[in-house]
């Protein structure tokens, strides 16, 4: 009996190699080649059958002649999820959601299915649990489930047949890594199976108008498992983030063809499932009765939502090799800011350990956090607290200039709404009209900001 031929497939790009290599020859990624069984060549008759099954070629049209209309959206009943999706689900849209095991993906989607079942037919396809386990979770969450259809199946062809028979308007596949197609001989979860199953389900969604949600596994690095092409096939990519030891969860949109990217939704895990948090700023602010040294509140921007996050800094005497550690902020940027602080403000920390933390486990990637980080470091180094009700934001350049942050007016209005009274901002972000209850100090350089804050302490 002939031995099955094996090839090595890259989990990042899907490229193949006849032998194992440490580096993928197609995309250059390291340690991504996985051994898979080679698929038999497609015969001539099968190629002709596939060609007959394809839709007729569409005529070429002029862009200005194509009618463009806003897509209709259906709210899911969960406001924070709707915010991330761009207002709700879109007919025929395909959403990929990934996250760590136990983070709450299935719980959230089951709640969305329950809410949507009151206005449209829905289907929940589970490949990781039995129907009894899904029903047990629904009872625990207090969901009725009388109109939620459930199928425990992992074979793609059976799922497609169910979709044609049930004709749901909203379908959840939990998860895409458990599905397999009879047309391929490789195991479920392999690059070929994930790619083929996702592409087939996407074609079904586009052809029938059913909104499809695919749940995906993540690797130990936190990226979505499977070929990178999986994220290109779908319309929206969502990441479920959060610490399993904390009750708060974040959903972040990485890709969205129907809305803005980098939007976040904030949820709190309760005994009745995930509940939306309407004021997420309260999560990321510590409840100090009095101001403490080393703490500065930043107004950051997550998508279209301004949020207040507390930046904490601790400067302590170090040894011959002082440490630079940041949680929630880029470590390389922290080292750059310390150099700017020394060169332009005359504050040296070369013999000090510097620790910086964004409260609440939030990750801040925008450079508008620079000024708040520097002010928190100055406060800790001098052991003097910033005034009560103090906020700051602004990007700091290597030349010591303080650059403006996008949508500065929205940031200031959010701070004023939450009761903050003093703001240090870049000069270009200073509002033309005063904001009630908020005293705004506009600065152009780092040394100017440091001197100003020193006088307020």
C-alpha cells in the first residue's frame, strides 16, 4: 500500500514546502511550517463540475454608475457589541471573533442569539460542546432559548445542508477550528481545513444573506490560530481580551468593512452573563480619597470613544542596572520618554528603577499618553501628588515639543463631564471657547509643562 505523501504548510500564509524548514520560504515567518497530508490533484471532471457551479461572470461597470447605499443594520440587543460592530449586524456579513479559552466568547454569543431570536430565525452550531451543555449554560444564564435552534455538528456538508433547510438570518459557528470537509483528507484544525471551511461558509453567507459569526481559537501568543488568509476572508475581526481573574472584558475591532476599527466594547462578567459597561472610565480610575504621588489621569481615545485611564508611575532607587518596566504601554517608548525628560527637563532617572502601569489592564498604544506618563514620573520622583481633578494628554517629540492629539475637544469634554477641573494639553488642542468647570493650561514644550505642574503641586 502506497504511503500517503506529506507536505509542510505555513500556518501564517498557507504556503507549502516539500520538507520542513525553520523559516517559511513564502512569508519569512519562523517555526510556522506544520506537517499535513498532501491533497490529491483535482481531476478534469471535477474541475469542469466546479466551473459549472460557479456564478456567471459579472459585467464590467463604471464606478460612478454603481448605486451605493448604506447597509442596513440590526441591533443585537447588546449595546457594547453593537458599538464594536459599527451599529449592529449586517445581512450577509461574516464576523470572526477570537479570544483565550474561558474568556466568555460562547456566553456573549449565546446572549446575542437569545436577543436576536425575538426578531429573526437564528442557529447555533457547536462543534466543541453537546446540545445538553449548551442548554445547561442557557439555563445558568437565565435565557429562555425557546426560539434558538441548536445543532451539534462538525461536518461542513451537514452544516451547509442545515443552513439551507433552516434558512437562519443569524448563525454562530463555534468554532471554525473543529469543522472538517469530506473534500479534504486532512484533520480538523489544519490549515487546509480551516481555510476551505471558512471560505465555503463565507460563500454561503454572501449568497443567502445570513449573518455568520465564526469563533476562532488563539495561539499562545494571542493571535488568531490558522492561516492568515482567514482574517482576509471575513468582513470583521474581533478580539476578546481580558484577564480571567478580572470581571471585566474588552472586545476590540481589528478589522471592520462596515464600521470603524479600533472600537472597543467593555463588558462585566456576572452570574447572569456579560453585561455592558456604560461608563468604562470608572474601571480605569483608582478610587483614591486624596491624590497620591505618581498618579496622572490620561484622556485616551479608543475608536470614537474618549476614555479616562489612570497612569501610575513608581520611581525607586535602583542598582547598577536600573530596570524599565511598563504594563499597558510600550517599553521602548518609555525609554525614549526618559531620555527626553533628562535632556529637555533636566530630570535624570539613569540610576532609578522606573515602573509604569495603566490601571485596569487596558493597553494604550497611542502616543497621546506621552505627557501623562512624564508627569506621573515627575510626581513619583519628587514624591508630590498632582492636584485633585488633574488630567493631561499630548504626544512628546524627541526635540522636547508637545504635539497635538486627535479629537482634543472630545477628550476635554469627556473630562469635564466626569468632574475633572484642571487640564494640561498641547497648545494646538486648546479650545477656542472655554469649557465650563475646566481650567485648561496649553503648553508647547516639555520643560514648560514640568514647570507649570511644579507650580500647581
